């Protein structure tokens, strides 16, 4: 609900993607998914992908990236490492080779700092193929990159000429 369709449980995300924790907990309860603040804090702290963040005052929560709803997370551009990685399913490789990586319904293309993380991400739908992204070259050619709060690199698109299949 913090990345897609918050209205489905009656919460509202502000422009930066934040929603009051009390409102989230109340709406979860009203929609048959009761959750305590203790459990929510544990989920945020132990989520292996660090998908969520709690505001510095402890009153609001948001997803760190991956939204399909219109939010502005406020990340500043950053120079990426020379190589980043993207995991995907093998059936998407031909399309990616011709069209590159596109954000589709999300705000950005998500890239991993290492091939193992990319492989895990790509395995969501079965076997994964890992692509190497020549991020340093992209950046030097004027493509912006952002680093999310949980270490995921974001960019608007990756043209096919910056992609290689990992050996």
C-alpha cells in the first residue's frame, strides 16, 4: 500500500510518499489486517531489502522506492559506480536487448550494486538472468542516477547499448 494503490485501504501519501503511521495502522485494522506498531517497527528494521523508512520524528512511514503512484522522494543525483546490475527473467532478454531497460509503470529502473543481489531480485519469477549495466559510461554521457535510502540505484532508463549479459 505504500508503493501501489494506497487508496485501496484509505491512506493518503503526501508528495514525498509519507503517510502517518497511526493512519496506516488504523486502516490496516479496519481492512482486516491488524498490525501493531511493534510489529511494524520490526518489519521496517529487519526487511532484507530495507524497503521502508520511518521519518526522523517516528510519526510517518514510506517506501524507499518502487512506487507506481506519483511521489517525489527527494533523492539527489549521484555518480554511480562503473558497473551496476539488473536481474530479470530470461523471457524478457530479447525485448531488453532491443528496447533497453524501461521503468514501465514505476518511477525508475532499479539497479543493484552487485550481481548476487540482482540475481535474487530477478528470481522473483523463476530463473534469473543478470545484466551488467555500464553505469559509469551512462553517467558520463549525461544520464542521471539516484541512490535510494536502501542502496538501490535508480535511473530513468538504460539504453540497450549500455547493457551486457553477465558471463
